[in-house]
C-alpha cells in the first residue's frame, strides 16, 4: 500500500543523492581540482578588473596549449587568507596565486612559492619588466627596505612571481579647478589649499577611502611618508607614535573633512565613482581599473609629497606558483605566456589592467590612447614599498580600524596611533617578529 | 493497565527476536544520533580546547602558548566590542519585532473573517517571504536600498523632506540599517508563531468577556495576552537564539563596517579565525561565547520558564 | 488497526492549521455579528496592507535593479522603473551558475537525508522510551547546545579538523558540517511531532503481536508524514540558504555553494550591481515559489513545538 511506495521513493532518492555526491566530489562535472594531471589548473584571483582582463585572455592559452585554466574569485581580504590556507595545507586548492605586493613577504618569505629561475633558469630581470614593478617580487627585498627577522640579508635573491598588473597610487584631480586657482599640486599643502577653495561649490574638495583596512592604510601611506613618518623602526617595532606620524594623521583627518558624507564607508568603488562623476575635486585612485573611465576634466599625476620629495606607493599584482602545486611546469607556462609582450599588449590595450613591461608603458601608440601610462611608469620607478613583513595584513587591520575611529571622532588622533602602536607591538612580539 | 499489559507482552512475546525487542531498538535508535553528535560536536570542542592552548601564526601552530590566548581573549577589545553590539542590537530589535508582529497578528486575525481562505493563505505566504528568502540576498537588497546617493531610502526621505541619513557610512547608521533589515527578515517569523497561537486560542474566555461587556482593549489585556503568553515566550526564546547568530545578511550588507561598527559576534569570531588565521585566539573566544550563551539561556529560564513546563 | 489509523487520520486535522478560522474567532477582538466594519477593522486593514507593501517593495527594488544597466543603477536620484531593460546581469551571472547550484543541491539533500534518518529514529526513541537520565540528559544537552549556540563556534574547530583530514573544500566535508546543525533541529522538531501521535496506537499493535519496527515504519512514520515533510523542508531550506559554512569550508568551485558565489560579486573594488541583483533574483525565485506551494508545511515546521 502507500507505505511501501513511500519507503521505496525515499530509498530511490537516497541512492540517487549519494550517487550524485560521489560523482560531484570528484568533479565529474568538469570543474575538478588541481590534483589530477589532466584536469584544469586553478588560479585564485581578486574579484576586479585586473582579474577580468586575465580571464578574458585565458581561453587563448587553452586553445594554444590545451590546458584549461579555472579562476576562483574572492574579495581582497578573503583572497589573502584563502591563499595562505591553500599554501599551508597538504592538499592545495590553487596552483597559482594572484598576489598583492604587500603579501610577498608572507608567500615568498615563507617559502610558499617557486622561484622563477627554477624553471629552466628563467631570468626575470632580463625580460623587460619595469624595474619598479619587478622589484616587489624579489626576495630578500632590495635595500633599503628592512629585512624581516629570520631572513638572511645576504642570501642570493630570487624572483618568486611575475608582475602582471602595474599599479601605483596616483593622484587624480580636476584640471579645470586647478587651472582656475592656479595651483600646482605638488605638496599636501597645495592639496589643502585647492580643497579649501572648492568649499561650497557642491564638489567635495578631497575624497579618500575611509572604510578602514587595506584601503585606508594604502591611501594613508603617501601622506605618512611625505610627513617623514614610518610604520616600523629598523627593529620592527611600531613607529606610529612619532610626531611625524601624528602630523600625517592630522592631515588625513583634515582631508577627510573635505569629503562627502558617508566617507567612512567609502572603498575604491565609491572614490573612483566620485572622481569619475565630478563629485570630488581630488583623490588618490588606482590607475588600473579607473584611469580609463575618467572624463577629460580629470588629470592624473604623481601623488603630492613634501619638501620636494614625492612618495607614490607601489601596489603591483603578481602571479606566483604555489610550492605545493601539482603541475608547476604548466603553471609556469601560463604565467610566462600571460606576461609575454603580446598578451600584455592585448590587455594593456584595453586600459583597465596596466601592463608591467617597460616597453609597453612607454610605448607611443599606447600612450596616445592612454596618456597616463608614462606617468604611471614614472611613479612606479619613484615608488616606495610598504614594509616587507608577513605581519602587514594584521597591521593594516589594526591601523585601519583606528584611523576609522579617529575619522568618526570616537578617538583623538593621538589615541588612535597610540592604540594601534600598542597592538602592533604586541602582535610583533608575540609572533616573534621583532629583531 | 494497558502499560502493564504491554510490558508483559513485550517480555513474553513469542516470535520476537531479541534483536527486535524493545530493549535493543530503544538504544539502537538513539545511538547513531549520540555518536554523530559526539564526533561532530564534542570532538571538535575538545580539539578547540587543545588548540586554544597553542599559539598560531598564519594558521599554523607555532608552539605551546599556555593561557596566553585566554588572556588575550579577555583583553581583545574587538571581541568584547562584538559582544556588546550584538547584545545592543538584540535588546533594541527584538522587543520592537515582538510588538509589531503581535500587532500584525491581531490585525490579520480581526479581518480574517472577511477574507476567503485562499486569499488568507496568499497573504500569509507573502508575509512569510522575507523570512524564507536567502539572507545573503536580503543583505544585498537592503544594501541597495541604503546606498548613500543611489539608494531608495534616502530618496524617500528627501521626498518626505526628512534629513538624509548616512546609513552605511556611520556606526549608528549602520546598526540602524541592520536593525531595519532585521525587521524585514524576522517579523514574519515572529508573526507566524503568534498568529498560529492566536488562532489556536479557545473561544470560551472570549465568550465570557463579551458577556461581561469588556472593550477590545480590556479583552486584549486580560484575555488574549495571558492566554498567549506561553507562545510569546517561545517566540521570544527562538528569536533570541537566532538574533545572536546574525551573520549572512550583515556580511552581505556591510561586511562588518564601517570600521568595526557592525562586527557582530559571528563576524568577529570568523574574522579572527579565518582572516587573521589566529586559531588559538579564536578557539579561546568561542568558549567564552558558549559560556555567554549558556548564561543567557539560564537567564531566560529563570525569568520566563521557571515553574512552566519548557517544551523540550 | 486500520480503524485506529482512520480515526487518527481524521483527527490529524488537528495537526494542520485551519485555513479558514471558524466564524466564532471574530469574537477575539471584536464583538460578534458584525456586518459593517468598525474603525478598528479599518485600522487593521490599513496595517496589513502597509505591511504587505513594506514586504514586497524591497523585492520589487531588487527586480528592477537586476534589469537596469550598471550605469543606470549608479544614478541619483534612483529611477523607480528601469529606463532601459537590460538582461546583461543575468547573462553574466548565469554563466557560472550551474556548478554552484549543483554543489548546493547535493550538500542540502545529502545532509538533510542523513539528519532526517538519524534524527527521526532518535526522536522516536526519546518520545516512546524512558532512558536513564545520563543518556537522555546527554543527548538533550548536546542537541540543545548545538541548536542554541552560534554556528561559528563549531565551524572553527571543525574547519581545523576537516583540513587535517583532507576534507576541506569537499562536498563530504560540507555535508558533515550541515549534518551537525541539521540533526539537532530534526530531533527537536520530530520529538514534538511524535508526541502528537498517541502511544496507544503503538500499544495496540504491539499487543496484537507486531514488532516495534512494524509500529515505527508502518504506523507512526506514516502518521507523522506531514510533520516529516515539514521537517525535511525546513532543514533543506536552512541548509540551502546558509552562507557561513560555505564561505569558510570551501575554497573553489569544487565545493562552493550558491550563497557564497553570490556574495563574491560584492567587492569593495567595483561592485557589479547588475550581476549581483540578477544573482539575487535567480536565487530567490525558487524560494518564493516554494513558499506559495508548500506554505502549509512551512508553517507547521516553523510553529512546531511553539504552538500546541
């Protein structure tokens, strides 16, 4: 009767589902993990226009070599931790990592990547990459950057990844306004002056990424350095309680006050859109993904500095091969192919993902289409790197949070820097990173 | 008595193999559940205690830390801030939700006789939709609605000549946004429980009240509320349990921001474990959270359920 | 035995909610015999209608956002109806949709089946037999702890263990995690449903010489079938909708579930609003259809134990 039928149905459903689960677990639907040699290689990427450019090109690679490439996308913070988890586990989830340059100490320094010369003695230096872009992939890091504890400063340097996207903090500004008031934007005081003049015009004087984390700290870097401050001392203790750092934070808060409402939740998205829609007069924006969308009224130049020195901050994205990858040769094939001249010319020609080859950044045809390429190259060569430590993501978290509190007037700038310093010092000591 | 007869029958039944006897079945049915829970819950918790006594860096164990994680846990301002705002949000949102849901249940009840049953079903289904919808999507919906320049809420405010609020860019605004979104998602749930409770109430007290000539308000206060109170307490308990777990929709709408103003317990703990990769600290903190939960449950028990048979 | 079943079946209407409340219910807040509405009723009508608008408008907003182009979305003031209808978001989202849908499906069905089987058996035993306090107390303690505490608390050590066992980023690993949360829920719910099936039915069969298994499979389960269905639906719903476990126990498309894939469109960098909204619409349309079709079961599942 009905009871028997009921159980029969249940049994069938049960059997089917278990069957499906068994098949699904092995990726029979075509999206297998990187374990098997015939399957695709998995690349972990950042969810943004740089990754889009790479994803568009990948089918060409597959056509040429027959190797399928799959991409898993994550937000910025998630990407870092997922890559670390994959790198440190016996069963890797990704073959290739797409990495932001402050992460290189973690991955390269931690020994989680293959050096490029492992592959037939490939010499990264002689490929034609812009030196400003390539140097971030070098480990130990080049002088004068302090070396983290436990790294031998005299070890032979290797390159552990190849740079794919040239990015460096650039200063975007409304050219008409700058011309109108006759201000050359070379120092932060100039920036303040222009911002003051735009008060009441309906346009925000300055817009910044105020939502904490990596975005805020990255925008803060050029200002900190311009005012003579540093994140760390040479012994890897926090240097954020210095008077210079305080002056820098005060400048940051002043710039924040020129911004539109809601700025404490602004990320790259909002800042870029504000500049593109003429709602703000000045701001620091990444060229990759944004410069090409700016109207002609927005000029792009090197970030302002102080006392004749400017401090752009490099933010290049690279691709490296995980040490626990199963198919390192094929991974290398892909990276090499992707960063080759013809591929870089392809994505460089679109403008959303800047190429890292010197020849392309200075190429006359490309510069006709994208006049900011040359300026980006110059900034790259002048740029500073963020401190080379695996603790950087934590520093960013802590400092970013404190800056937000200062923005929202929950703390004074002194308190914010004090607390951040304390927390960072505690972290560095507890994890044995101070020298 | 029937049960004696049963007991005798069970023991003396011929033809029932020992393996099918009540004694065996009684335990056979329950052991898989106990085993699964031991393996999937007790073992991980034990693992967590052990892990909390070690230090971690980038997700790997780096040595025996003793109680350092526990000390850090009690000093972790981010963690206690998370506990604070979770409790704050709960204390604000839940009572309001209970009141609105009750009002809605009574309102629907009072017009239900005018609606054909299919329409009634439809109305109830529609009301239920926000609760059934994936909470991630709810987060996205409300993120869109609360956008500073392009969202509907501020547009509505400006149309009504109200000042526009910085919803997602200020701490109070963000928490307010989370609470408003919470109303949308959870009032249907509370409503449903209260409404079902209302419909199951007996008629005699109402007849008596009518005969006594009491007004609507008096009827509500002296008949409905007392009769409905067990249901209200259950709804309150269930709602509290789920409120403290809030994650999906906040992750989608604010990601915990601005800064850390909407980093509720789930978000903060997940951040410590999976972003900071400091499992030692996270494991210590999760025990503190567990203790807190037990405390709140005990509080509820003593406040509401003492003397009453708790449905368990 | 058959008679008992039929009598019980007719009584089972008590297990369902009356879809049309008897006329006398109007006495609850209004005096009886009402042909013309009082002001209280007007207020109620307005209240209910306002609430329905409040419920439906955000869904409408999601729908029109999914049909707008990204540029039109970033417009101030926002348009209340798309100027140009564009399906680009749907196309973009639909390209990668299949694998995540599959993963979600397998994990949901798998974990629910396991939880239902183990949980129903345990629930039956708990309602019909007396156990020493240690045993039943232990089980209830475990069930209540999982049911009441924050899932993140379990995920953290579970992740560490799964990673060591090589079960991180696998469907099996996810299923284990969802079974952990599903099982107490099933036990909780089924205990309340089984309590509504009178033990006298069991006894009638046993005295007649039937085995306990016969009682369970042929009498009790079929009678509790509506409750079983409600429980299964609720368990599947919560698993399907969940973000937390998927976010932290998966790392690529091998095991990633649908909610995780949707959230991937939200980035601080350049949020793809159109795709996001499209993904949202695609994800919730099945839910909405579900609510309409099996509303009764959902209601039963949600109110079980809360309302006698």
